[in-house]
C-alpha cells in the first residue's frame, strides 16, 4: 500500500477509529517494552504466537512474519489466514 492510498484510508476513518489505532499502537509499544528484543540467534527453538487476538505486524511485510502484539513468529496457518485477510501481498512468504 502506497503513501497516497494510506493517507486516503486514514482520512476516511472516524475519530474513534483513529483513537482505536493509536491505542493498539500504544499497547504494542508496551508489549515490546515488556517482552524485550527478539533473540532468534540465541534461541534455536522457534516460539510461535499464541495470542487469541493475534495480528500480523506491518513492519515491512516481509519474512519472518510475526505478531504485532508479542513479536513471536506466526505459524503457517496464521500466515495463510493473514494472507486471506489481505495482509501480505501475493508471492511473498
């Protein structure tokens, strides 16, 4: 999604929708602070997301795909579900 499309999409949102997005970003920031940095090199066993309300992280839309709440990798089933919801462009992942 390009900048112009994103701006149009954000402009069409209601104030309460924008507040909800900001609250999610705040919660995500707090989750990052609580969880610390992801350390894949030190830990060889993959840990996947188990969040009930998992959401794919939009930080680049490139592998490794991970949850925006806990920053753990998504399972293949979660990646497939995210693609059907339009989160990742076809041909990637």
